[in-house]
C-alpha cells in the first residue's frame, strides 16, 4: 500500500515537471516571435526600397536617353537651324538643301572626295544627295533638281553655290516635347551668342521605320 502511494506521488511529480517544461518553452517561443517578425519586416522593407530605387534609376536613364535623342534631332538641322523657318519641307530651296548637306559633309575625313580640282565648292553625286535629303525631308526629287545653279544635270552632280563659311555660334535648350502618334513636336529656345539674342522655335518631326523626317520648323 505504501509502495502504491509512493508511485502515485512520483507520477504527479513527473507530470508537474513536464507541464513546467512546456510552459517554459512555449513562453520562449512567444518572446522570440516578435523579434523574428521584426527582422523579417526590416528585410522585406529593405528589398522593397532597393527595388524602388532600381526602378527610379531605370526611369531616369530612359528619360535622359530620350532627351539626348531630341537634342540630336535639333543639332542635325545644322545650317538650317539658323534659318527663318519653314512650314513644309517644300518651302526650303534647293540651295538650302545643298548647303545643309555641304555643312554635314564638310568636316568629315572623306570630304576631299567631294572636291573637283580647279573648281570651287563641293560636288555631290546626285544619287547620294537625293537619297540622303529625301530620307530626312518630305521633299520630291523634282524640287531638288529645279534649280540649275545647284543641280548640274549633264554631270549628275549637285554643287554648293557659295563658300561654306563658319556659321553663327548658337546654342539651344529644349523646353518641351510632345509626341502624338508618329509625330514629335520639340520646342526649344535658340540663343545666338554673337548677337546676344534668342527666340523660341518649334520643330516638328515624323517617326519613320528606322529614323525620323523633318516636317516643319518655325518660331
């Protein structure tokens, strides 16, 4: 009988010990959970922050690339940048186109191939000149050939009718760009450094399959 009482008491002690152990470990687990959750939240926030910064950098780079592209379009007007403007490409004279192309070719290492010994100016093969101009401007070849001063029909050449003197120094700052379908409108301030004056200009372009074409240029 005494032995049974001892076994019963011993069993109660073991049960009490097991309950205490469970409560202890349960409490530790609960105390660790908030800390673990906090660490995970911080990690998630850091990942989210890095993701946001990455997207922001990509958008900034894309915007910068587009800005450079628009600046290139304006710069490629070259000789025509200082013109009074035109509503359509047909408003430009054959001389305007020859001078525009002449200034583009003048500083190339291969520009000597456009010279003819004993004759002044640059001479461009008709096929090359017409291909380059019509790819950049919506103008018919018949218009380019309409002036015998610049188009030498017998030789199938175009020539610059005047010396290619240094152009007036100018700079520009793009103020607005609007895209509507395949049409791009670039507004910018054109500063003439030498004359200390400026004017607001608008350039309209058309996107083509592999490039752009100039549609109009006006103040």
